[in-house]
C-alpha cells in the first residue's frame, strides 16, 4: 500500500492535483498549484480596446486583476452568468489573472496511468494548450496547461515587446 505522490519525483503535472471546472458540457482540469483562490463572479470594470474575451478588471485587495471569460475565449456559445459562475484567480508567470468558468467541481489527483495524450484533431481549445486527457471513473477531463495558455500572445495579458 503506497501513498500516491510520495514516490513520484517526476516534476511534470501528471500525478499531481488538478482543480476541475466546467465550461458548457465539458469538464477541464488545471494544476491546483496555479490557483490562488476561487470567488463568485462579480461586476468587472470594462477596459476599452481589449479583446472580447477579456471582460475587464477587478481590484483584488489592491491588485488590478484582468478577468478572462473562458467561454468566450474557447467559442463555447452564449455566455450566461448565474449563481454557479465563478472566477478562478490564478497566479501564472508572476502575474495574477482571473478566469471566469461556469462552475468549479472538485480537486482530484491523477496518476500517470490516468492521463492520455491529447488528440491532434479539432476541439474547442487549441491542442497546444492541452496537456492531455484525464480519466476518473466515467469522467473525461481536458487538462489545460493554464500557464502556457495565459502567457500566450493571443491572450494579450502579459507584457509584450513595445511597438
């Protein structure tokens, strides 16, 4: 009887804990170590000339945090905010970013044998940001490399070379 995670010295995300959340009918997972906090969706301050998926910013204890709506980013249809809509506050690349999702499910630990390589065909999310597909019982999770996604040039969240 071994405890999971005690013998695995692999520094990759497999074998670690993931926060699972939903967008539409799909369930996603992100590395729990990137999550700073989870909060209910609140009004944001809109900023002119930002991409549609950037809803605006919030003031989080003195830190201005950009808020990204993942349904819009992943082209998942009409966005409706309700009592289950939450913002996952992330700490990626030394930057705090908020991510709006339909709901948070739970925290799960995936062992390497529960993670399969991402398919190379079309999906709601560009597969360059997918670490793999996780399976838990009958559930299939899309494991997102959230740091790679949030620091990508198309997100326009991180400082880029001045033009």
